C-alpha cells in the first residue's frame, strides 16, 4: 500500500508541479516576440563567481559555473527545445580544473539561439593557473653553489606541493609544459644564452648524411661539439634540454640530452633524433638548467622536490606581485561538439598548458569578442561543420599558433563557409618556432578578413585548400627568426586552386638566415593564386622579394603596391624536366588523383588551367603593379614571366600614403587600393 501511495505521489508531482517549482521555472524564462508576432519563451540564466550551482540561476541567485548553467539549461529545455537561451556570465575569475563540454544537446536553432555571454561592462575570466604566494629567499648553500654568486639573495623559492600542485608536466613537451607568469608576463625557463642561440662546432655522429646544396657536413645521430667552457656545468643538471635549428633553419625542435662529455666537449642527444639530422655549426640553446638562473625573469622547477626557483624581474616584490603557474593540462578549456546556432561572447580564457577552445562539427556557431591569452599551445580550433566563425577576438602570447580552421570538402569543392574576421593575433609561435601561423586554414571555401596578425618567428597564414579568400588584413613583423618562409606560406600541392589574396597590408617581413623571407610565399608547385591590390611594405630579404614563387605557375600578381622591397616578385624556377618528374611522383599523384581528382568534370570546369597542367612550367603573370624604392621588378628568371605596365619610381622622400592614394594609382593605370579598410574594423583591442 505504501509503495502505491508513493507512486501516485510522484505521478501527481510530475503532472501537477507544486507552485514553488513553477515559480522557480518561470524565474528563468522571459517572454519574447518573434518576427511574426508569436510569443516564445526565452531562458535567461546568470552566473557569478560568488554564486552556487544549487541556486536557480536568477540575477539575485546566480549559478557558480558554466557547467552548472549548461545543466540547468538542459533541464529547462528538456520539453521546450524551441526556447532561445541567454546565459549571462558575470565578471571575475573562474578557476578551471576540468574542461567545459557542450554537445548536440546544447544546440539552438535559427530562431532560438543559445548564447553564453559576458554581462555588459564585465569580463569573466576562465583561468588555468594557480597563484604562487609563499616565496622565500633561497638560502640553501648547496643550491647557491650551483648558481652565479652575483644572484645570491635575488633568487626566491616556493614549494608547489604545499599548495596542492603535483602535476609538474614536462619542460618541453607541447601541451604538458607549465609556464610561470608574473603580472601577466611570461617568465623564462632558465636557459643559455639568455637570448638567441649559440653555435655548435663539428657534428660527431656515426652515420654521415649525403651532402646537400648548403655544403655542410651532417650526421644522422645527434652528437656535436660544444664550444663554451661554461657548458661543462650542464653535465651536472638533472634534465637538460636543447632547442635548436638542427639542420635547416625552417625546422626547429626541442631535444633531450642523453649525456654531456666534458673531456671531449660533446653533447649527445637522446633518440628520437631530429628527422633531418644535424650539421656542423648548427644553432641551438640550452634550457631547463638550474645553473643558468642568472637573469631577472628566469625560473626553474625541480621535479623531484617540487621546489620552484625564480629570479623576479627587476623591481618586483614576489609577495606583492601577481605570480601564477599554469596547471590546467586538458587539451582544451572549452569543447563545443556537434552544436548548432551556439555562441560564446565576451569571455576571457587564460593560462592553460594546452589550447583554449575547440569547436568541432558545429553549424552556424560563433566565438565573438573573446580574449585568449598565455596558452602553451593554440588559441582556437575550428574544425569541420559549416558556417562557423571567429569574430572580433584577441589572441596573444601563445606557445604555438592562433587558430586552426578546417572545413569544406575539397574533392566535391563544397565550401565550409567558416570565417575569421576583425580578430587580432599577436605574439604567437613563442615556443614552437616554425609552421605555427596565426591562422592555419585547410579545406575549401574559407574566409579570413579584416584581421591583424603580428610579432612571430613564424608565418601569419598557412593555407591548404581551394577557393579561400584572404582580404583586408594587416600582417607585420612575422618570420622574425626562421628561414625560407613568408607572411603567408603555401606549399607542395598544385591542386590548390581558386585562392584569392587581395587588399592586405604586408609590412616589415624581413627575416631569413639563408634564403630569405617574403610577404607571400608560394612554395613547391603552388599554382593559380590571385594576388591583387595588396600593399607590400619592406617585405623580402636575401633571395626573396615581396612575393616569392618556387616552382609554381599560372599565378597572377596584379595591381599591387610594393614599397621599399628589394623587388616585387622573385622566382625559383624548376624547369620542364623537374616539373614533369614531380607531377609523376607518387606523392604528387596522390594529391592530384586521390585526395581530389583534377581530371573530374568538376575540377576541369572550375579550374580550366588544369587541362594544361603539364605545359608552361614556371610561367606567371605580373602586371599593373607600382614599385616605389625597389631595386627591380623581378628577381631571377624574369624572362619566363608575362609582364606589362609595372611602374618603378623613386619615392623622393614621400611616405607610403602618397602612393596608395586612389587618384595617384589611377593616374598610372591602376585601380584604387582601399588602405583604410584594412585591419580590424570592430575590435575593442584594436588601439592597444
């Protein structure tokens, strides 16, 4: 009988909810009106660092976490999927221990979107680090004997285990590296030299490599001579690491040290060895070296004792400064999977060991007005799905790249329709120095417009695909350390077609150690690009001009302004023999006939030039360009190129603005270049 009464009670409660429960649900639903005048419920929830996930989520009784809000939204929408959702996230710090996960269940619709957004005028910060406060001056005599006497009394120490930090990660493994921050500035893992590189002597591996055109002796095994006596101290270190460009200056890597022989002055690397081997006079630096704490800002973590040692920046009192260590080690802080019509707006994410956000297999979803800073890997991964975007965001101080974006179907030439707009990405590729661009875009039909990318050892763009548009962007001070790259880098696939690079400002791209750096670099068989209406200012060094083309054809360089570049376009031509041999190679055949099919009716009609893919290698078109204070129009093999109306003049001391003036360009037969429209037009950080 008791069981029957209990069953009837439960049924009654479900069918006829008590008034308190109804009031609780109504508190989170606001009436809205659709375009056709019909009324639909809108769920409104509030989050605050001072709230509780046991609260109803009202403005006066907010929830505590994004996960709590997500679960409450699921509950309130269980039988009402047509309700739109706005979750207002209050300002303050939200310490994250686990990733925030959204799934298809959290989707909205075209008429009822789901939005997680900051309360107006406030900034919620999702944090992946922990504060370090208990600092003491280092007085341990044994430790001090390992350091330069000049730093005595200047190095501080704290015990991580005493505050619950036990995951020490790895010094150089991507996604596992802890970073130390002081007042929002990245500190330096103890290293030598303190900046730049030192040079090795002779390589001492057993297996010789074939000689390359750089005429350097190389070996497969990582063993080489060190030239500075101070490096003898490294032999006593617990886990010394090396970072370096081991053979080519476009391929760096971190390596573990197997042993250091002070008698023969040689360093031996642990396997696996670098894939290109090691050469005489390679450039490298040592890090994770306690004995090299000799400069303000350097630190070291003893993974055996859990003690962290730090030489604070000049003028910083550790007891008063904001000092933190990244501890969040999941690959992403936020993962949005299989969602539709979903938005993150106005949120900030800081100091994780991995990346900030992954949005995968979503549709019509958006990351807008968000700030992402100080991550060990990337900012955002936007993968697959359709019509998703990143807009008006700030991403900076990143160990690797900014945004990885993939979408569309290259084989069927279906556009992914993803976009990155009005976004600033700066100070990236700080740890992984090569091939970590601000935006890596792969697929078909993706757009990058009105962005600002600057300050990197690596490229700003890397494209792999078809029908992409790169327009109205500002790119400057990139390729600052590596070699043989460009502000945009594209390589080794002649089926990449239909890509347009127009109305961008490329400036101060002048790195490169042997070959050079360019504004736009089309490398290894890249064809069919349109480079139109750009401004190239002080781009190109060594063998590279503002635009560099290596073994490609049918590229159009038209109506651009080249200002103080060594030349407009440079070429590394292949010739017919090499071109045909590469077309017939297994690697290129796979790209042309398996990954896509360039013989298909679709490809032949979309890109008619493919019908003549074997003909006229190395021939490109360079027409209607203005060159100001440039030495020449073309560098190397200029006789092969189609040229017309390329005007070369002296600036006579006049600034850049004189020459992108529309009336001036029209006077020499060129079309206007919309300089004022380049860069972010709606980004609150644009003036920083």
